[in-house]
């Protein structure tokens, strides 16, 4: 028998009370983005930070800061006021020693140039490119953009790593994170996009969210794919129909901060707000 909805909601609300803090946010790439003031600068920062958000958190945050450093305090203006050739030449020099796991300096330069082109077309950054049109909705809009970038970006592993397609069944964790940051208005997100349908957001599914979600019955799937992300989002929507993704930050940081051992034991787990509803190892 599953956990009653009221009980599960109370436990997850308790998890939010524990992790929705500045201390936890300091261990999140979004903390780098929040250092910018202007909305479009935050969008550029988020576009970079979300797509580098994998691996150990401390070196990842250092990599995000290092990758954005050449663009200064106003990255959107830096990109808009330079030609593509000038951007390539400057970043080739300033990012020649930069790398983050699968991503190299040229990969990041290509990613930033993609933002510049898309922004030049819309005049409003990336939001117009991700709005639902006559097609099937936001999933098709994201797929269309991904397919376009697959054609335009260099065929390197770092660039391809950032281009999963939701219509091919991918969880698209980094894209989902970017969309959550940009569209969701609640803490800690930016809420800068006003036309993107917040109700279409899907949880950014990483290994931590997938594992904890299985433990507490948000999903019964074994594979961390797009279907699992949709299933978890639907489960959370039953707990909070207006804002299901408010639980994402706490669920992910329970794992990111190393507070979930993965095996339910009173000696190590009793302090966790999810202890009474967790079935890890059962």
C-alpha cells in the first residue's frame, strides 16, 4: 500500500524546510547565476550553468564561474556587442586552458555563440524559441531547438552531451533545469520568463532525484528516463497542483550534499524528514 498523499506531502514539506536555505543554494550552480543583476545576463549565465551541471558540485561550480569569467559582469552585452569572429578569437585565448569533464573551451564558445544567434533572431533571448506554437507543445518546441543545435554546433562530445531530445525519450535534465530556473517564479528560481507555460515544466531528473523518488514511491520505474521524469512530476503535482517543482531543489540536495546513504537505517536516517515514508532497502 502506498503512502497516503497527506502524509507524503507533509514529509516533503519538511524536506523543503530543511534544504530550502541559502547554505544549500551555495552548493548549487544557480548561485553563480544570481550574482548577475540584469535579466538577460542571468539568462546567459543560466544557459551556461545548467548545461555544465553534472559531476561533483564544488569543481562544477568553479568551472561555471571560470567559463563565464571572460564575459565580465554583463555577459549578454558582451555577446551582443561583438561579432562572432571576435567572440571566437577572444574565447579561444581566454578559455584555452578551461575544461569541465566532457566540455572544452571550444565547446563552451560554440554554446555561447548559439545563444548569440538565437537572441539575434528573437531580440528577446531564448524564451521565444521554446514557446509552444502550433505543434504539440513545449516538448516539441524543445525538440525542435535541440535538433537545430545538433545541426549548427560542432560534432564534439561536449556539444552533443548537451543535446538530448525529449521526443527521443531523454530525461533532458540540464534543459529541464534551465527551464525551471527561467520560468518558475518561486524560490530559488529566477522566474524571468513570463510567457512560458509554468504548468508544462518537468522535473530535472538526476541520479539523486531518481533514487529518492523510488524510495518514497513517486515513481516505480527503474530507468531514469523521460517517462520517469514525467511520472515523478505527475506524482508531485498531486501533492501541490500549483507548484509541483518546488520539491525539486530539496529532493536533489538531499543527495547532492551526501545526506542520503541509500540504505534506510534508524541510526543514520532518523533525522531525515522522509524517514517515515522511505522504503530504501525494503
